[in-house]
C-alpha cells in the first residue's frame, strides 16, 4: 500500500525551499508552482513536479487562486502549503482548497477570517482574557464623536486598518487637530491596499518591545506554546532582526502570557501553527494581532526548542499527528535571525539583479535559509527577502558574536544587500545591551526620510 503524501507548495523564495526540505525529510512528494519570472528558483529542480501558474505579477500567479487549485488538481496532491504572505491568510482561498478536496495546511477558514479582521480578533481575545491595547473599535460617526472617543483613549493614538497587514494603513496622531485627516488617510490607504476602509483606534505606545508567542494546536481543543520571540528591531513596522526567547521579562509575567495564549488557542480549537503578537511596555503585555500561519521568524523558535515547526504543520495536516507535550518542550540557549534583503542599505530601495558570487556562512549552529546561488537573478516583482541567517548559542552575548562572524563570512556580490546594516546592528551597544524598542532602528541607526 502506498501511503505517501503529496503536497503543493503555493509559494516562492525562502519559505518554498524551507517547506520542500521539510516535506522531503518526511518522505512526501512535492509539487511546486512558479511564475514565469521564477523558473530559476532552486526548489523547482528539487521538486517532483513544477507547474507554471502564470506571468510575473503576483496577482496573476501566486495570488491566482484558480491557477493554484488547477495545479493542485493536475499534480493530484493531498494538501496545499501556503507558507507566509500571498494566500496564506486568505480565508476564501482556504475554503476553496477544502471545497476542491485539498487540505489547506493551516487553520480552518473560519479562524483565518476571524483573525483577519483585527477588530473582531481584539474583541474575541478580550473575551478570552487576553490583555489587548486599549482603544476604540466602534464606528466612526462624526468628528465630534470620534474626538470624544480619542479623548477617552488618550493621545497619542494610532489609526489602524481592520484588514491591515505588512505595516500598511497605520497613522500616528499626536494632536486632536490631526485626527480627522489621519482617519481619512488611513481609510483610503486601507481601501486601496486591502479593499476595506474599516479602521480602528488604539493607544499609541511610545517605546514598546514587540514580543510574540508561538502556539501550536491540534484543532480539537489541545494546544501548546513554544515560548516567545522578540521582534523589536523593525523598520516601517517590518521586522529586521528576530530572536528567541524574549529576555528581560519577569518569569511570572511571561509564564502568565504563555498560559493566556494557550488557553485562547484551546478555546478556539486552533489548528496548526500560529502566533499571538503583543506589544510589551512597562511590564505589561498588550495583544495586537494573531497570525494564523507560519512566520518568517519561526526559525529562531526551532533553534531553541529543537522542534521543526514546518514538519509539525505538515504532519498534523496530512497524517493527523500531534506530538506535543508542554512539559517536554524546553528552551535550549538563545537564537537570532537576520533577514537579508536585496536592497540598498541606505535608501532601502529594492536591488534586484544577478548574483555574481555568493559565499554562505557556516559553522556550528549557523543556518542559512535561502534559494540563492551564483548566477541567480533576483526578480524585481516580489518581496526583497532573499535569505535568512540564523544562529544559536548558549546565551545572547555569544549569539551576537556568532552572528557578527556569520555576517562577516557572508559575501553576496552583484546586488546590494542589507548585510552591512546587520553588521552595524549586532555590534551596536544599545542593541547588545537590550536597550532597543520598535522605533530604535529608524530613530537611532538610519537617516531614513523616505
Ligand atoms: P501589521 O499586521 O500591519 O503587521 P500589526 O498590528 O502587527 O500590523 O503592527 C505592526 C507593528 O506596528 C508592531 O510590531 C509595532 O511596531 C507597530 N504598532 C502596532 N500597534 C501599535 C501601537 N498601538 N502602538 C505602537 N506601535 C504599534
């Protein structure tokens, strides 16, 4: 009897090769999809099948639901792996997969839809006992009414899109006189980016850290946490360096938030990998959103726990295997990830083009997740993430030294990358001494007036 599972990887780049490796290690068969701009991606050559799903523009390829479902039919797969970005948090697509007879490797479309609306997510989490950022989530009726609401919340506030993602559609308001214009701006940006102009208001925290909790549920009321990550090194609300675990938080406080996060997942019958994102300021946690997918930074959690999260996702979805026991999940050491982007390190403008030469870092507990090779052309159409360097060591100081070494070893010629910026970050005294916060990079490290 042949019981081999077959999946379709509905993504590209770093997460596509990550998923291919995980699936192959489990003995699965893999079909992959690609756009005409991506035919040289390494993982395609290592897949059992590679199916072209359209032209370069994502909306015609990686966001083209019908083309992906057709590829799944053609390849006769059991499940579809969405990765992150693209269709990974698209509830409609998850439902289409299911209705077409394919397992969407992720939570149910109902949960994705719920968490995709940040207003609903906040209300639900509040009911489940999760501390959320204070704010106003009701309707915007008039200038006077909304000014009253903001006075209750207290300035400064941040206007956010209910359907938001990728740091877009957010506006900080420091004076009541700026409020109405900021709401109008946020609404039109949200409408253009997400097709919904629903916005809400939150207290703006000035110097928080971004601390998130990795969870994993079996879909039947059991769930565990895999500790925390700190993703406070950001630019334009996008993570640049991530680490695990988040340090300098009292045990009692972090244990409480682990428990609250797990309870919420149990209540929701959450299935698969997910992340509850919090801001942490003055010793308090405030929930901002839940990501119902694997995240770019899942790797640092894998390094400290020894758990392969992508394999866990695949095995739960494909073979109904859930092997987690909270008492057996332990933290071992400290891990950090630098996101290597094809971009100008000063202007942050994307830098596509041919990689003429690449030298990867190596050594004990040094991991390089990437598809790039000498002669590979980085296409101009997609996110500029081209590689992740992940290291683990006994403690954060050692990790910083090891990351510096790994960055020094890394050579990528032909395109511009942010490797040098990372070198400056990991040797920066404030970062080394853990004095950073979410605006640190923008305020202290780069002259960024884009
Ligand atoms: P997105 O879904 O677009 O990534 P998030 O709600 O996850 O948006 O927020 C992204 C980042 O924006 C956070 O990591 C943080 O840096 C910043 N942010 C969000 N909400 C607040 C807030 N209330 N106060 C201060 N910063 C915030």
